[in-house]
C-alpha cells in the first residue's frame, strides 16, 4: 500500500502540465524519537523508537488556485498511532473578485474549535505538544497524533472583526467512501477584535456515522466555545465543549464534557508549555456499563471500560535548534477517576522526538 501511494504521488507530479504561471514546491515534515509508557499496575512498561514523515507537493496557479498533494508515512504498528500510506489532495480557491472568500475542496481539517489545526497531524507538530489533548483525541477514537480531517468542501468568509467557516464532509472516519447517513457539517465563528490580543470562537459539528465502525459509530453532535490570548511571548488557550454520541439506545447516556486549558512561554531558544485536558462522560461511575456504545476508550492505559472521567496533564519543553528543526520533549500523565481501583490505570508517558519541517 505504501509503495502504491508513493507511485500515485509521483505520477501526480509528473503528469501535471506546468505552465509559466504555475509554481511548484516541495514541503513536508519528519520526526523520529523514542517514547516510554508505564501504567501504575496491570500493564508492563512499553518503550519504542518511532518515525513518521509527511511529504507534500504544492502547486500554485496564479494568485487564485492552490493544490496540495500530501503523503503520510510511518513505521508499521506505531504505538503512538502514526500512520502510513495515506494520500491526501486539497484544492484551495481564493477568487480575485472576492478577496475575503476562500473555498477548499478535498481532504481538510474540520473547523471545529480554533485549536483544530494546531493539533499534531502525523509527523507535523503544530504546537509545543506531541500528543493531542483528550477532547480532540476522543474525536479520533483515541488516536493522539491525527487531526479530525475528512474529504469535503469548506467555505471561509473573512470579515473586519473575524471569520465564519462552514464545511460539509463525509464523516468522522476520514475515509473517501460515505456508507452512513448523509454528510457531516461543521461551522466555526472566530472574533479577534472583541478583546485585545484575544481570539474568541464558537463551533458546531454534526456527523451521523451510526452503523459505521470506522467512524464514531453514532449520530455525533458537538458544540464548543474557546479563546486564545497572546501577550508578547506568552500564549494562553482554553476551550469547553459538549459531545453527544447518540447510539439510539435510550438505556445509555450520550453526553460528554470536554475541556482544555494551556499556557506556553516562548523564550526564543526554547519553549516551555503546560496543558490540562479532561473528558467527563455523564455516566462516570466506572461500572463498565451505562455509557453510549460509541464512546471510545481514552488515554494511554489498557483500561477496558469507558464510563470514567479521564484527565491528561502534559508538560512540554521544546528546544528550537533552527527555524525548521526542533527537539520536542514531553511528560504525559493520564489519570482515571477518583477511586483507588481506577487509579491502577493511571499512566505515565515520556516522549522525546526530533522534528523537522521543510
């Protein structure tokens, strides 16, 4: 599959007719490093070296059309969830007569929350943290290194005080086929003038993937409010939201609260950051029943039930070797519930990766 994807990408490059107005560039990212994960009880230490890469070919036709081909690659059976053999195509159209409008078609990150694009996406680390927070990890069925992306179409309209985006997409599984009930929709509004140095946002998402085990296997509805404040080299972020995983079973609870708070300080040569995130299902008694069947098991442990609240603490230190080369180091701690039995699943992780962007 990997070699077929590489061949497809190469064919796409060489079969495009490059005119005098077409600019072609190569971009991408790569990372390699080591991770170690240890659960307090019931699961042996897991240590592994991992590598991943994203290779992109970017075409610009005049000042209106931008086309990106991207291939995601990784070693087999990655513990962190890095994937290989995934080929993406995205077309972005910025009409000259409507300078504040953008239309994007193809594989795109869904506009749910202003932090959606700052999550890790295979080898592309967009912020100080390697692993994504628990809220976005839930939407990817406990994969902490991929964004919520799917094939679809998105329209973005920029105003004097912010922007409004709306997308229609296949579903939460990210696949090209669409076997479930209709299309998903996502809407995001951002305002950057209400409070100085602060961007406020509100988002909505719905995707009925009930009956599709590759997605969230529910009629999924989400709402989120968030903000991000930047003061010189200090960045503070926060979101609060609700996810409903409707499995059409009246005997189960479907609502889940998601929360995140983060702070990062850029010192020039290095960045220090802390992030806290939490997922709280309405049924969190740890009995092993009562929660929507679509609720994924979350976190780094081998826990087997989903009706428990999970908290993730992340401390990151990033050494900026150059503008494109970073050394990422991160401590992760996932905590489950409040009683002693659930505490046996609490899990520590240490991550150290070299990351390159070009």
